[in-house]
């Protein structure tokens, strides 16, 4: 965990699953997806539909984990958090259209 204190930039990828075609399941999955998205907006910017680039300071890493764990269904949903060191951030290559909101978030 000590290495995570030095790394403050992360890529977060999530997949909120629908286990059947029922209205109830579709609605609940959409709610979980929206909640995860709103949580991630508190820490960074959305770069793809289910991808965020976030910058965390101090205890925010643990706070983010706890907030997401309260929302997701751990049996089916997935959230991956990839740390980026300073060298990796400098080497990010983006191809295609970039959102205006993204700008130079990590630069």
C-alpha cells in the first residue's frame, strides 16, 4: 500500500452487468451504473463510456474504494483501478477525437 501513496493518478474501468432481461434487473443495473459514474466524476474525468482518469490525494483512494463497494454487486459487476506513475502519464497517447473537458488533465 505504501507505493499507492506515491501514485496519485489512476485509470478506472468499470462494467456493470445485467443478469437477465427483466425490467427490474435492467433498471437496477442502470441505477448502479449511474451511481458509479457519479462517484468517479467526483475524482476525475470520463474519457470513454466506462473509463475515467482520476487523480487521488491522501485518503481519497480508500474513500473511492469504499464508495464503489457500497454500490456495485460484487458477484457480477467489475471495477478495475490501474495506477499510473509519472513516467506512464507522460507517455499517454490519445488517438482520435478527445473531449474538450479532458484537455490536459494529467499533464
